[in-house]
């Protein structure tokens, strides 16, 4: 199966306009398309947001029976679809189904003015699906015949703060980690590239990372350890109503500058204890970025065989305190070291303690 990368991520949300306002004002996305009954999309409204190579589709239901309404009633706002860019949708769909994937949407062809998009969907984890997307013709057309594209403005030509989706972190119920890894290996041809057992006090979790052959799609899969004190993964599963995307990581090439800009626009990040930075050089040596700047912005750092990775996590804006964002900057690092995963776990534990 020839999966290139992530075509887009679709959120099912109660109010797409409200989400779009925040993501555009605070994170620097811009609206590139809009769809609804007036454009030929019945029962729902969607807004397409773009920044760099990141495409986010926000969808709100107009019909209480629409899948978007069913999803938000159970899970609240969240990631419903992670779409894969492929050269041959029908071939990818047939291969996935033959390998055991459940059908979510049969292949559909959308065409307009020379642009052609073929889509089909299969089950992923929990209620999240994967949409295969094959595109030919005008690259600006997102859903030909169903979405009205919005002309670019001069502001759209400014350099983006955020470049691509680096990875998605996914929480799974206990006992589902190994079967989910096997599913992505068998159905989509992903490989397991990392695993880690994390202990923080009386809490513990298992994590495995799977990645597409292209290296452009990475999922960090996490499950709680049975018999340990319930922690943030258990909390997510209870509030979300099962497996789901806990966060999406947005890649930048200047994390200090990006964090300062986002904070000025109202994005709230998790705070890091000052002791983290006083002990940092002893733990890892002197980082490539200025220690004072890291301390000022609360950015975390870890190292692997190839280099360093810098990251920070936003506070959750979700009413259920489930989904949040990560901003990440890779200086050669390719993997997810134990320090990164443990830092996330401890950072969320600090947020829970002060909630």
C-alpha cells in the first residue's frame, strides 16, 4: 500500500466557526474552503483551515442523525478522521479491507473543472476512521463540487509558524495496545519504531510508536497499565468515551519564537518547574538552544542518537479536558525518547494537580 503522508485531519465539533476563529487568530491558520448544504454537502457544515502543509477540516452537524452529531454527543469535540494521501484510493481501500479493515465509506469520486479527488474510508482505532485520498488536477480543490474555495489573501503569503503534522498521540484502553500495533502493521504496512514503559509514581503506561513506510505518518499509541493507580490516560478514556486522539504535534523550525508568538495571541501552555532547567545540563548536557530562552518559554528538551528534540504542550481548551496541541522542533532527532514521553506524562500530571 503506497501511503505518502497525511492529507488532512478532520475534527467533528459542535461549532466549527468558533474553532476556526481560535485556530486562525491564535495559531495562524487561514480558511481556505467552506462547505454546507448550499455547496452540495447535506446535513453538515465544514471549514477547511490551512497552514504550511497542515490541513484541518472542521465539521459540525446540522442534522442530529449525522455521524458528526453522533460523534460529538459521545466524545465531545475531537479528531474523527486522519486522512492518508495515496496514489490509488481504490487499490489502497481494497488492500485494507482484504487485510481485515472494516469499511467506513465506499469509494467516491468528486470532480470539477479538471480536478479529481477519489476518497474511501476504513476503520482505525475507536471511532476514528482513516480516509484514503487520491488527488489529480488542480491542487487547490479540496472537495471538488462540494466545497467552495476561498481566495488567498496577502496575509496567506506570510511564512507559516507551523509546517507539518509531526505525529498524533492516541490513548487506548488497557489491553488494546498490542492488537492496535498489529492492526496498523497488517492493514496499512506501518512498522513499530519505538516502545517504552513509563512509570511516574504509582502510575504507569505502555507506549509503542508506529510509522508509515514513507516516514511521514507517526502514531504514538499509549495504554494504561492495569493494577496501577489510575492516571491521565485513564482519565482521557473515561472523559472521551474510549480510544481517541489525545494530541496532535505541530512541527516548527523555531520553537522559542513560535511559542512567544502563540502566547501573545492567547495560547496557554503547560508550565515547567524551574528545577527541570537547573538539572537539565546534568541530565543531558548543554542543549543547542539557549537555556534561558527554554526556561522563559517552558520548552522541554530531549536527545536521541541523531540529535535533540524540543517540545511544549498547550493547556486543553476542551470542555472535557481531553484534546490538546503540542508544538515540536526537531534538531536532527528522529525518535521519541523516554524523556519526551515521561515529560508529557508529568506535564499533564501537573496540569491535573492544579485544575
